[in-house]
């Protein structure tokens, strides 16, 4: 059972619902910030438990490297997307927030896909 990948996919779905609710500004902001908290919690769990190691293939291959790289890109983009969202809330134009959100969500989706691929 790839339960870590299922939690990972659930956070992605949570973020998708948050985007679908973007017109309700405070709800959107809360859901996306919570999504960040969920992702950090998952990352810390994976880092400090043996669960991820037990669920991945014995020998780390290029796919695992791609997965870790994508997760790093995704985490690096989070503060920028959240900050730009705060700017939109304060009255700025949405363009920058949208331009950051697109690569972020693509990276987030690819993290889900590669998580299922590296899991046994
Ligand atoms: C991972 C974090 C986030 C993602 C991926 C994300 C994504 C998006 C997307 C795709 C849009 C639509 C942009 C458009 O139609 O031009 C949007 C709109 C918006 N976001 Fe975010 N967002 C995130 C976090 C936040 C946060 C933390 C805030 C506030 C503190 C925020 C505030 C807003 C606002 C005010 C809008 C405009 C909604 C509207 O009236 O159409 N976002 N967001």
C-alpha cells in the first residue's frame, strides 16, 4: 500500500480545490497556506521516519533523483507563490501570482506522479 503517495496525492487535490475556490479570497489563502503546512509535515515525516525508505526501491536510481529534484523545486516555489498571493490580497495585480502558480502546480503534480513511480 503506497499510503505516503496517497497522502501526497490528497494534498495535491486539496490544493486544486483551493484554486477552484480562488474567488473566495480568505478561504483560498487559508487552504493554500494549510496545503503548505501539510506538505512540510509530510516532508518532515518522510525525512525522519523509515517509512519512505521502506516504500521505495532498494537501490536509489535516476527516478528517485528526479522525484527529489522536483520536490525541491516545488518547496522552493512555495514561499514565492504564497507571498505573491498576499500581494494580490493587498490589491496588487494577479499576473505575477498566476505566473508563479502555474510552474508550482506542474511541479506539485509531477511530485505526485514520480512518488507513485518510485514506490514499490
Ligand atoms: C501554493 C499556494 C497558492 C497557489 C498555487 C495559488 C494559486 C492561485 C491561482 C492559480 C489563482 C488564479 C489567478 C488568476 O486567475 O489570475 C489565484 C488567485 C488568487 N490567489 Fe492564490 N494561490 C496560492 C496561495 C495564495 C495565498 C497564500 C493567498 C493570500 C494570502 C492567495 C491569494 C489569491 C488571491 C487574492 C487571488 C485572486 C482571486 C480572484 O479574485 O480571482 N493565494 N491563486
